C-alpha cells in the first residue's frame, strides 16, 4: 500500500501537509523537510490511535487477526 503525502506552501511561511488516504494525518512545518518529518510522525500516531480504538471495540469478543496485503 502506498500513501500520498500532500504539501502546500502557505503565505504565512512554511508548509501544511496531509495524507490523502488517512484522515487525521495532517501537520505543518517551517520547512519542507520539517513538514515531511512531522507528517511521518502524524501517520504513526494516527495508526496507533486507530489500532487502540479498534482493540477497545473488540475487547472481550472472539476475533481473528491476520495480516492483510492490499492488491498492488
């Protein structure tokens, strides 16, 4: 799976950034490199938060977990 990072220069200076396929993964940075680093961190945080929410939702239920490889 490939995610698409979008960076937009803003008039105030710096960049805002988000991932098209992952709502909630957004950030900003004074430079493009900083925005990239911040976006990687945001993606990690969103995925961790989503995993925790999913685990809470199924807690106490019998579930099957397995890796999922999306089609390329």
